[in-house]
C-alpha cells in the first residue's frame, strides 16, 4: 500500500484491492501450511502413494513423531511466563519507584490476560512460530468489560435498596478489577500483513464471523451515534460470513463481500498487530515470496517422517502376519476344516502334514534398523532428545548432559527472541492504551495507572528458561562477587536472585532491621502474647524481673528487664539477632579444655 493511501479514508474499493493483493502474496504459503504442515502435525498425511498396488496397505498407523516434535520444542524451549523489565524515565527515586510498580503491575496484567483466552496466548504464539515458522499477535479491547466499567448504574423503578447497592458494588468492582484488554494469538493465516514490515502500517483480518456478531457490532455502533450500516440477519443467525477488517494508523473499517459496514477514525493511533518469523527459512536468490521465510520446524524432515511411518507400518504388518499367518490344507476340503475349527472340534487329517501354518519369509535384520536411521536424521533436523529430558547413550554426568542440552537449545534462541519481540510490542500498546484512556487497574493486588507510566511506553519482555543447577551456580558466584566488592547488592538481587521488585525488597530489608531492635522486638513480643492470650503471664514475668532488679541494685536493672529465652540469655540474643555472648547451642560446642576438640555441628540445629 502506498503511504498516501494510508492517510486517506478507505472505501470499499481500496480495501478490496489491498485484501486481494495480500491474499495473492500469501497464497502459496497458506496452501503449504494447510497441505503439508497441518497434514503432518494432525497426522492426516498419506503414508503410501495413491497407486493401485498400494490399495491394500494400511493407512491408519501414523506415528505421533511430528506432533511430539512440535509440542516438545514448545514445552521445553519456550517459556510462557513473561518477565517484565521497565527502564526508569529518570534518575530520581520517584522514577525508579514508578518503574518497579509498572514492572509488577504489567507482569500481573500479562499473566491475567493470557488466562482470559481459551489457549495460553504466549504458548500458542510459540507453537505458531515453531510449527508454521510465523506468528501474529493481536491486541484488542473487550467491549463488554468496557461497557460495564463505563456505564454508571441508575436506579430502576421498583428496585429495592439492596438490589441497587448490589449493582453499584458490581460496577465498582469492574472499575477496580475489570480487565478490558485482550492479547490473542489468531491463526497466522487469518491476518494479512506485509511480510517485510516488522511494525505493520496496514493489517487486514480476513476471516469468517457469525452473522449475529456482525449484526450486534454494527447495531451497537449505530446506537452510540456512530456512522454504521447495520448488518441484517438472515434465516440463520449463526451463518459464517467472510469479513475483512482493515486497520491503519488512522482508520479502522469493516466490510463483508460487496458491502462496507463502517469506517471510523482509529483513535488508538497504531495498528494492533505484531508479527514475526521464526528464522528457520531464508529467501533464495532472486525470489520474493514469504513461503521461503515462513518455514516450520518440520519442513526439512517431512520425507523422513513419511519414510519412518512406512517402515513402522511395514514392520507392523510383518508382526500381524507372523501372529495370524494362514493355515495351509493338503488333501482335505478347506471348507470342512474351517467349519471344524470354528466349532472348536478336533480336525481329522489323513497324515501329519496335511494341515500346517504357512512359512513366513526370514527378513534380514538390517530391514528393521532403517527406522532408527530415519529417527537419527529427524532428530538432527528438529529437536534433540536431550531437550526432552532423555539422557544420551554414553553420557554419565550431569555436566555432560547440560553441555549437550545447551548446544541443542541454541537452535531456538532466535525463536525466543521473536516471541519476546511480540510480547514487547503488545505490552507497549497496552501501556499506551492505559495512558490514553486513563485506566486505573488493580490486578492480583498490583496497581497500574497512567501516572506510573509517565507517557513512556518502552518496556522489555523476556521469557527465561531457568535451569535450577545453573541458577544455583550463578547465585553462588554472585554472592562471592558481592563479598569482593565487584558487584552491588542491588545488581545481585536483580541479575542473580531474579527479584523483580527491587524497591519493595529494600523496604522489606529495612523493616527487617527495624524488627531486630530490642525495644521494637519486645513490643512485638507483647503484641504476640496478647494474640495468644498469655499477655498477663508476660506482664507478671516483667514485673518479677523489675522486682529482682530493684533488689539487686540499679546497675542490673536494664539487663534484668530484657526478656529471657529458654537458654537463659536475652530473647533477641537466643534468636541470633544481636551480638554478645554465644547462644546456648554455640556454648555446647565449645571444648571442655583447650586440649579437647570442639564437638561437630551434627545435631546442633536440633539442640538449639
């Protein structure tokens, strides 16, 4: 589409022209997805050629290998929990605090939005990237939730106070917790985009919709005073109607064959779609066709998968022939023998060799090894077994297996980066909508509003696959670097410990130090005693301590007033919260004389 056409108000002819152009551009790619990729993933491909001599060969035994390749690659290499990193707009503490709040709120929002769809959005986007080599991400607003948020309840005639208050409470709940955003993973064949534009300026959603949905959509717009042509229902309200929804940065329109339903200004200011290729393909010299870029993981191994299916089917037939081989009859009536066998009677034969099983040919061993050859070739072209948790033959240590898994996982680094890009685009668009529409949301106890965003919509999204062993090594190395002064505590918490809320963590550490104060600790102990119903007992103990201190002199009063633990030491010292004399456990570990070795730590945790 020419740039000047993007600024113009689109009409029916303009939408039809660009829809036809994009359909033709993607036609070969869509046909390949349907005839090849889907046929292998859903296991509907032909095992044998459609020839007369193959008519009796079974077609029902199709191995699950192609389906498991795609699923294992997605499950083991692409995480579905986004991690949000927000760069502060400035260097002040307010900017840093807002950035941390946006991180927490946006993380909760993305996780909650993903659960509002029938399938997990990020997992489905990863599956599209792996299977089709291409994925499309869609951002939208839920009109039903928006209506419930924006419509103030009015008291109806005959409505009681209780009923009205219930509706008011429901409206307040939607204003506070209702999520109006949606992030979807539509089938990549339903959205037509320019394959050479990473940030599309034109999108046409070319798919079928129910007639009742088109009717309600246009009717609602008409009722709100917008210019729209109401779609009239036929006899079947659930009839699927092919529709083209057109988006540009300035306009939004919807049309059905031969009729433009509405065109309105795009107040969002962006095209709510993002797309990305997995990176398994590459354009050949002198050709410009998205089918060379949208290459799925099964593309290079489809011949191997079919050959392996033929080998498995043939081996199964050999096993069936060996188990149920035919009976040969000599010198007798075959019908008579069959009748006697069916009735379970003994069969009378004139001689010992009159009835016998047919001898099967002896197949060479190499025929049954071909399946393993195909399996190795498929594994080298797709997903290594090491990524599925299967230990390779000859690998005996965890380190060796980790090296193999890391090397095999590099195949999916580009796919993970593209998934992160789609999440970043969708998140930036949602932040822009929150700012422009002035939303104030509370999701899972985390608040997110326009004031925190500060008119900056940049955000970084990652999908981290955390290896527990590697994470432990990183944390140990990080702690050593902090002790040596090579790394700050904040960097350690962010990079190694992966603590998202740095501001909140610093507050919690400060509160922890405050609780260690002996006076604060004594007040907390008194509050806990009141909750447990033993506050009077604690008061008597304090009075007894005060009486003893007054009889022993003023010098010992401060020490006697402190609460004592079970080891006879002040309570905060017994709990290891202050310095001073060693705890009872540590005293037990001291040697009786300098010549006697100190006891070991075994059981020390049980003794104290």
